[in-house]
C-alpha cells in the first residue's frame, strides 16, 4: 500500500502499547480514577499543607473568612503565604494582587507542559476554568500518569485529581485555623512544606534524567544562593539549575544510548 493511501492519524489518537490504551472505559471512568488516585497521598499532602496555613493565619490575626477565601480563590500555598504576610504588613490591595500574581508565574510552565498533552477537542475555552484546579499535586501526578492514558481521557483524569484537592483545601484551612495555639510554630511550618516535598519526591520517579539532574543541582545551589541573597535565591537557583540540567541532557546524555532510561 502506498503512503498516499494510508489513513491520517492524529498523534493524540495513536493507541498506546499494551493495556494502556484500554485503561479507562469512558470519561466518567477516567474522572473517578483521578478521584481515587488523589484520595491517598496527594490529597492528604495538600490538606495538611492547608492546615498549616490556617494555623499560621490565626496566629497572625487574619480573619477566618479571608483565610478560607484565599484557599478557595488563590489555591496556591506560596501565593497564600505572600497574601498573608502582605496583609499583616498593611500593604495595598493592588500591591498584594501583583505580588500574589508574580508568585503564581510558576503555573505558566506547568500549564504549557501539561495542557498540550490533552486531546484537541479538550483544548478550548473551558480550560480557563479547569486551570484553577492546577496545583503541584495535580500537575505532578498527571505528568507521571498521562503517558499511560489515552489523550481523550486525560482531561477528566486531571479534573478528578484537581477537584478533590480543591474541595479539601477549605476544610483543611478551617481545621488549621481552629487548631492554632495547639500546634507549635515548627509543626505549622513543617505542614506547609509537606506539599513542595511531595512534589520533589514525585519527580524523582519520572524517568527522564533531566528532571533528576535539575533536582540534584537545585539541592546544591539552593542553600548557597540563599546565603548570598535570600530574596532572589529561589529564582536564581531555578534558573541556573534548570539551565545546566537542560544543557547536560542535550549535550551529554542524549549522545549516550541507554542513559535516558
């Protein structure tokens, strides 16, 4: 058969090998599978992170309604912590909005790496609503699992994970708010950092070595840049570690068969 007579296949519709192509019967099945996968460690990690945030807010005198709304509407612990600190410092609403927006720029990279993996018919204006469910937990689990899920089922799987985490955010915040005073400062901070730690450990399971190299370099550069200038240390570490990891992957690892794993 000549190449002209071969049917055109959308890359997103090419069946995956083995049983992966039959992982879900339909979109509802994919959604509930996302709920089940999130109901364990991912949801608990985010829940306890919000408990820590709620306790911190109560300790610093923030109103319970404003604290709960920040978890509902911002739904990003780093942004919520910035919101808390600037609110305590009597910053203007415009300054707070700009600062929280800047802390959320990390979601740009999450969005451009996750959503292009969705089926073509799912890439529409409804994603503006679905993107609110994007968090470290939902993104890391989806990135780990998407390769084994048909493209047409990926969005529903992601929604299942993100929706459960979002629903648990406010109850966790309220619980932490009322537990304030019974939880030590060290424990509160520890609960907040559970989420990034889960994100870090999840990415060690991802096969491409570039991710592992970036994590290792970040662990080395992070403390060093923090002592040099703590205000810019996170940005500098991410930029340098990510760039070096990319260069090592492109210049060295991709030239060695079997290294990519």
